[in-house]
């Protein structure tokens, strides 16, 4: 399962608007359909490798893309058949159907399969779950290779509904832009490998997939403070804060200070008493403060969160520190990154509705902070509406302590200065890439281990 890096993501509404804008600029919708059908034909040709192809066409424009693909494949000499759920219902689909000179079989339980099935039934236009009868028919093809056009049938494009496809795709060809369902659970796994077909649409990248991680090389004139100074507040579970501090250093911070007179995970990390650590909040060289890992709710946490908020420093807030900071977060604009997992998000932001993207955007707007809504389908949202979707992440990160490591990476990226959203995106990319290098058997300590750095 994969999606292209740094690719635009459009909702169904935004996709329709982009297509309309294309038409205004001189590219007709029929030309877009021809380009989409050609992309489908190219992908099907490669996947089939000479084997017969069966294209399932719906009544809308997704079905029109299928008819165009069938015509182009037949012209190449492919053994292609077409089966239709219903007669074309749009002018574009009717014109595409007229261009296909071969027979059209009924899509029913007696339809003979082919080695490659092209699912061009619904695409982004689906507004309700598909009928049980059709779902049963589609499941008959589940042992074949499946290419879905834009989306597997039965998937709601915007990811606001948890409909899973009865016919999961091996490959999904996204037309013009990715759709939220390609990067959100529970629908993303059913899309298989997602490819992006540029069809001449100008798509905004305000919402996009996670870019490929890049290592920021320090400037030749850099020193430990210009690379970023990070303060990490330690709670009663000090091992968690130790992971956070170690991650901040591994992620590129030049100077890391850890609260508490305990042994630091690395000798280069400074540990200080609570009293002296509090004085550090006034240090103008401090680029970011991290609080929350290993720090349960209570008066001690509230006191430290208040001190961190009063300092005006850029903040990374994790776990219970998110709840403690919420009443004051939106008071004064500040650089802040919040890193809730599903349970923490639900507790901090109840009564938010829509897809995970919708909820993350609403939380970011409410707090005026960047939200990293963690999970297998991590969403990063900024108060100005920007979104990055990190699908797929790494399943090996589903173990205790990895969230503390992410908080430290956020601290390192934020301490360098610049945009908090960009810092969060870089931290998530660093986190996933590091986990991918380790793989099976990963524990949180491995993410900050010396042997990983020196490979």
C-alpha cells in the first residue's frame, strides 16, 4: 500500500470545481475524459501484460472513463470486454459509450470474469453505500487483479463515511489528484497501491500527501544554538521525557536541556534541577519547549504548562499537556504543535464531526496551533487550512514510547525557527522514515539508537 509523495488531495467538491475551472480555461470536460481514459488504458495495459481485461462501467462519468479506456485498449489489440451496470446517464458518458464499438454485457452474477478487472463503476460520485446485491456480484471477482478508476466502488470519496469496498483494489488510479479516501482509514487499505494520473487539472496543494523526508543539512556557519535549543519538561515517568530529549538531539537540535536531576540518555543532553530549568524559559536562545511525555494530569503538570505558556516560547504539547493548555492556547498567537492520538483527540476535541481531515482542521482552527492527529493515517493540520496526510505510516510504530520520540522530533524541527506546520511535517517524515529503516522488532529506544545513526 502506498500513495505518491507530496501529491495534491482534493475533496469531491474541490475536484468538480477544478474540472469546471479547467473547462473555463479551454480544456473541455470531454477532453478531460479522453485524458483520463487514456491513463486508465495505459495502466490496464501494463497490469494485464497481454491477458484479457474486463471493464465494469457505471452510468456516470467514471463509467465514461471506462468506455474510453476500452476503445483505446481495443485499438492496441488487447482482449477487452465491457460490462455495464446501467445505461449511461450523463452526456459525457453517453458520448464515450457511443465511441465503443464492441458489445456491452450486463453486470450480473452470470458475468464471466477476466484476469484483470477494471472497476469504473462509481468513482468520486458515490453518495450512499452500494446495494447488497451489487456487492455480492463484485465479491465474485475478488480473486482477480483489480484496477480501480479513481476509487474502488463502495468508497465515499471524502472519507467522511466508513464504507469499505466489497472489491478491494490492487491498484487505484487517482485522476488529477488524490482523494481523502486514499489516505484515511478504513478505506485506504482497500485502495491498494495508489497511482496518480495527471490529466491537465490544476490542483491546489493546500491539502497534500506527506512529502518525501529530507535531511536538513546545517549551514557551514551553524553552531549549537542556531541549530535549535530544546527544553524538555520531565514528568513523573521520566523515561518518556528521556526518549523525547534523545529524539530531539537525534532529529537535529543543537542543544537539549532535560528537566530533573537524573541521568540523561546521552551525555550531550544537559539535565538541570527544576529551579534552574525554570530559569531556562527566559533564555532567548530557547527555540522550543516540549511538555507532556510521561507527565500525567495534575497540579504539577498544570503549573509547568502555565509556565511554558507564560514564556511565549514555541511549544510542543503531548498527552495530558494538551488538555492543560487548551483554555489558553488560542489567547495569543504562538507557534505550537499538538500531538494527540485518537483517544487524546476525542477527549480534547469532543463533538467534532466529519472525516479525520475535517476534525483535524477544525481543531487546528480552534486552537490556532498545528495538530498532528496521530495514527496509522496521521493527519497534520495547520490553522490556515493546510493539511498533510501521512499514509501509510509504519505499523512498527504501534508500540509504547514512539509518540514521545515524535514529540522530541517536533521540538527539534520547531526550534530551528520557521513555520510550525513545516516543522510538524518534517518531524512526521523523520519519524516514519526512521521506523522504516528498523522494521520488525522496533521498540521506541531503537529510534534514537546510535547504531541506526551510523549505518
